[in-house]
């Protein structure tokens, strides 16, 4: 008997479906068949069943957050079974330990995380039985049966486990130490919140904060351009005045008006017509990052949402493995394209694009290149083509993007003529007109929606020497524009390129071995994490850095923790571990040294921190913030001299049980949040500064909190007319 361990329940069911089987509690019993002569048990993880143990499991003293214990560096890392998934772990362990089970088949996702999840379970079960690896890129019946017929030896993928294990341990070390040291140091400055920091999330946040600061620092400048409409016979076209050096902007409005006045009703002559023909090849097939970027641009889907939809389509057997970083396929996959395309051609959505310009792309190295296929090939439709109109709206949109990319790859290139016309007014003033004409649509007919923001200026046919006159001319004022905030799709691309800004043409060249932040599988999760931790907000598909996110990056400064380039190099080293080209032990030793440096850097920097520019109380709080601040001293109790501490919803005296001191101050009074600083002032001076924004009914008013010595409590005190007038 064999035990097959999949990563998730639905995948296990899909793997078992080609064989006669019976579902049991926590596993599927597959009856004897050609591929499993003695039968098999198909069971599953529920994602990560095992997790790295918390710090206190290594050392009880590490439970309390304290600078004196940092950095936390275990001698060796240990895992534990997650309580919520202990039942399923027990089922897997029971199956693996059966005496009639002689072999394990690792059927986790064919990637690094899948490798880690299943191998960790086997390690935790303390089972030493022969293991084989199922490595497939789609869950169609054909792919599943072919995969089980050609299992890999587990040694062929073991390095990927070392890579994933190193990544998880490195993230624990960097995240645990960086989060604790910055949280504790900021707490010393009066900021009671948890500041999570990490190997990938922090440099990603640094990119967003950098753009936020560029926008804040930008000062718009007015400029003027002189724009003219020319009449050459019956032909009309527009042009912009240019200096001899090619610059069109003027910063003197009077000069712009004088140029416009000079040109009015003057004769115009076409002095130069230059036309250049450009060819645009069809885009590459999708990898996960490019699919996420395109879906965000077209449908405003978050990267996480796109991944989830693509994963559903994969489990249904309709798309290949979605967490792929490759835009290429091998010859084997290319051989399946004619059959897939024939099925797509029968769908009403795609009929207009058939017959195709190319019957095969098997010899086209733009798409078919074994050397550029890493763990997985590009995301493509499988031979299991659905009735597209019956998919849910979201599934249809993602499937349609992938299907159209494959169809477009079999179409001709697009051709454009780019024309630059130089027009001289009265033989002196030079105007430039630019336009393009589509000569052949080619693949753009298939992907027109992806290109819809492409603004085209169509020029009439013009020849050198034609004459006419200036029909209309004016000086137009504009302002320089600040940099734009990133969309989530652009942020995914930026992570892939480690912060290098690339235009669309350059993106075409950014293919495989890009040293990026995170991996295809983790980038969407990192962006989600930044949202959950209140470091970024997404509004109308634009990514904003919050004050909390900006504060963290400000205090980290230019240290290694916030460096996209350095993190990208770590990612490259991890990839080398997965390829057997680098040592996991050496890498982990470097990460241990880095943990020491992160702590030392933070402590040294904290002496110079100036946080005056931040409204500490207005910072968005994480879910852990209240828990972290609970019990912390806010002030000395004015009634008994004990400690007034944070109790969650209110500030209360710690001597409540010991001395029955009942002094409390609510954290919210008449719709206004009462800050620790205000409570401290109240206890020390008997009266707060003027607090603005109390609300009673529809009325808003300003008032003090004043200590009532008789009642031993805080009361609202509205300023007198004399105080108001002064």
C-alpha cells in the first residue's frame, strides 16, 4: 500500500478521481488498479499543518518582549502541529505508520511551499519510509495519470525543501527580532503598538513610502505650450511649438503669448515628414506576476484575488499551475496547443479569431524554451476546455485573459507607422506633430481590451513642401504633475523587479531570473500583510502609505532591512539553494549575523529618532496594539499614588483590588478619544489642555477634563467666555 499526501482536500480528491475510490474520514481509499496494484490511501494537509514553534518554546525568558533578550537565535529550529489542524495530522500519522504502508508519495503543490508542507509533516510523524514525488503542472485526468506513471525520486526535489525551510527560518529570525526591537524602542518613545517588520514586507513597504514622500515633496510648476491647428488644403492637424533643442515647455507666459501672436494667420509649410515602421510581437504567455498585473489593470482585482481565482481554475483542471514564474513552455506542452486551440475555436467568445495566422509555435523560442522553464511552465489553458460562458463572472475573466494570450501567441505581429511632421510657420516658428497609423492589427485584435488605454493620434497624409496656414493658435497653461501612486498590479511588478522602474517595452525583456522581492507565490500575500498591519491602504486601486508605515520606514532609515536590492540578493541566494548551487547552512549563518546587526542598528538609531512630526494618537492601530498596551503604565493615580494603567477600553488604577481604588478614565468621552498624554496631564496637574471635538447631540464643543477632588473622578469643564475671548 502507498500513502499519497496532497496539500489540500480538493486537490487530493482531484488526484484520486481517475481511480475507483471510496471517501473516508480524512482520506480517500483508492482500490487496486493499474497504477496502484495494492491500492492506496490519498490524504491531505490543510495548507500548513505544522508551524515553527514560538520563542518561549526555546527559552521561557523569550516570552516577554525585552531588549535584553535580543536577538533571539535558536540553536536549531523546531516545528509544532497547529492545534486547529491536529485532527488531520493525526489521521496522516496513523496512515503513515500502518505496517502495510511501504511507500509515501509526496503530492504537495509542485513548488517550494508544497515541498516544505508535506516533508515537514512526514518529519513530524517520525516516519522513515521510501518516498517518491508527484510533479505535475495541471490537475486534468491525463496529467494526473501521466504524473503517477512517472514519479520522481524524492532526492530530485529535496533541494527545494532546503530552500523553503531556509526561507521560513530566515523569515522567523529577521521578523521576530526586527519586530521586537522596533516595537520596544518605539514604545520607549510613547508609541504603544506592535510594529511588524520582515525580510520581504519591509523593503516592499519602503518602495511605497518612497513614492509617498516623492508625491509630498513635489511642488507643481506652471508651464505653457503653444499649440496650433494647421489647415493644409482641406486637411487639419495639430502641432506643438518646439525650441531648437526639442523642448516645448515655456516658463514665461508672456513669451508664450508673443509666440502665439506671431503665428496667428501666418502661412505654414510642411518642412519634414518622417515615417518609421515598427513591429510589435505578441506578448509573452502569462506567469503569475504578469497575470496579476493585467487583472489589476483591467478589472481592479487585487493580486491576492487573482491568485485565488486562478487557483480555483487550477483545481478544476482548467488552468495549469498558477504559481509559476515562467512565461515559457517546453516542447511537450507546445504539442498540446493545437488540440486546446481547436476546442477554444468552438467557443463563441473566440470564434472570430480563427483560423489562426500560425498553426504552431512549437519552433518559436519566444514561447517554447526548455531552458527558461523553471519549476513550472507558463500559465495556460489545459485540454479540459470549459464552456466559458458557464463559468462564474470572476473565473470567466481570468480564464479569458489566459486563453486570449495563447490565441494571441498564434497571431501575426502588429505593425504601426509612426510619423513625425515638422511644420514651419512663416519660415521661422517650428511645430512638431506626432501620430501613428495601425498598418496591421495582428495579435492586437485578440487583446484589444488590454491595449485600450493606448491613445492614438491619427495624422492626415502629408508630404514635404505642402503649404497652408495657421487655422488657430493659443498658449495653453499646464502644471507639472507629481509621480503617480502605484496600483496593486504595479506594486507586484515593482516587487518582481526589486524596485526598478520599467516602462512597458522594458517589461517585455524582464523575464526569468529577475532578482525580486519574494516569489511569485508570496508577493500577493506580502501586500495583503501590509494592508492588515495598517502600513498601507488601497483606495480606488491606488496604494497609499499610512502614517504608521511611514513612521516605521523613517526610523529604519537606509539600513539593510529596508533595502530592496539586498533583499533581492537574498532571494537569489535562496533560489541557488533550491538549485543545489549554494549551502543552506552558510546562508542561515549569514542570517544569524544579520539578526545581530538589525538589533544593534535599531538601538543605535533610536538615540537620534525625532518623532515630533507624527500625531502618535492618530496612527492606525494593528489588532495586536490593544493587547500589547494592556497593563502598561499611563500615569500616577492622583487619588492613591498607585499606577494608572491601560485596561483596554479605559484607564484604571492598578490598586483596585489591593486598596479598592476605583479611579477610572474612559478612553472615549462624548465621541472624543482620550489619549494617554491627556490622562497623564490630568493626573499630574488636575486639568488637561483644551481638548477639541467633544460631541453632544448635533453640537460639537471644546472642553477640558478636570479632576474633581471630592468625587475622585474626571469631569468635563467647558471654558468660560473670558477664556474663549482671550
